[in-house]
């Protein structure tokens, strides 16, 4: 008997530890995409101390959840310091940037629709 789509998707279900799914690399930003769908994406990142993403904007809201370390997130020029367990919503079309105060890991959830 062939498994149906629901059975196949259920077999993919497993408990994962997101913070362990992306490692640190000296002087680098590392990313791993977990979900990439029309409706949105879920991506894990690790940043070495001092690394970051330069100011940019996106046409979609995005949520950043910090697993480890410390980051400064600037949204429309306003700085926010986040540490493990913190999250922030970066509104659509607002300029934002990130800089690792200490090495840090985060999950970025972007909702496109």
C-alpha cells in the first residue's frame, strides 16, 4: 500500500533544536533556510561578533527571534538590543539593519501574504 501525502508529511515531522541547526564561523554570517514558500520563509542565521546586515528594507513584515548571544537591531534608525529569548518585529518597508554585539543566532520569519 502506497502512503498518501498526509502520511508522507507526518513522517517528516520531528522535533528539532533550531539553535543547533546552524553553527558559528569566524568572521562570517551563516544561514540555513528551513521553509521557503510563497506565503513566507523561515531562516536560521548565525553571526560572528561584529558581523551584520547593512541597512535595507523589505516589502514584508519579519520577526526576529534570538536564540543565543547579543545583537543590535536598528529599525528606522532606532536601536534595539536583543539577547537570547528576545524577539522583535521589523515592519514592512521600514529600513532596518543588524549588527552582532557578541556572536548570536537568530530565526527570521518573514510573512509574505
